[in-house]
């Protein structure tokens, strides 16, 4: 599995030639999303694409909807991690994902991976556990979270179904990482 990183500020500059790092207005969001889709090209569905918000100062709800939600809906077969997320970005992205019944992995500027959007509390705990441990051993996972193995497997299935974890070659589920 390969990876690709897309810098949103660069896409903004290439698509609209603005000299700032703010993502505001639905029109701007649509243009940036189209620029991202062009950059994705023929990348494999197994590849992870990091959408880097690190140089974006402001993100409003309409841009979050156009860029994040619509990208996740239109590109369901692809794996995305929202990278460089600040608290301000989170405040715009979280309600948009919840509104569309979507979830996404986010990596903050310190490198911590969390889940955003609509997800059960158990699945959020699973994301945190996998982010901390890397690979998943179902017995250790169930024991640490005080779950039955069946419930642990259900949580992992939820993560895989939502695109937040992936079945790896050795049968474990792995979190995407930078």
C-alpha cells in the first residue's frame, strides 16, 4: 500500500491563484476538491491519501462540506487521512461529517490520530487503541478495552466499513499512519 500527500494550500493556489491560505466559500471548496480529484489521478484504491491542512489558516463549514464530505462521498473507494488538523479545522469538519453520516481519520499537528464524524464511542476507543499500538492483536485489544472478542471484532468491522482501518496481509487491521 502506497501513500500520497496533497497540500491543500498548494491546491488552492493552483486552482484559484489566491495569495492566502484561507478556505472559505462553497465555490472555493468545490474548486479545491476538483483540484484534489485531478491530483488523485490513477492512484490505487489501496493507497492512502493524506489531505494536508497544515498550511490552511481558516476553514469554514461550506468549504469543509465541499472538500471533505463530498470528497469522501465521491471517492468512497479511496483511503483518506486528514493531516495537520487544528482545533479550528476540527470545528468545521466534525459537524459536516456528522451531517453526512461520515467518519474520517484526522492527524493533528502533534501527530496524534483520532476519528472525526459519526462513529460509536466504542469505535472511537478502538481508533485510539490502534493508533497507540499500531497493529491489532484482537485478544490484546479485547482484553485492554474489557470487551468480548466478538464485540471487539464488531468494532473493528465498523472501522473497516467506515474506511478508518484496513485489513492487512497478515490478517490484522492496521491504522493508516503518516
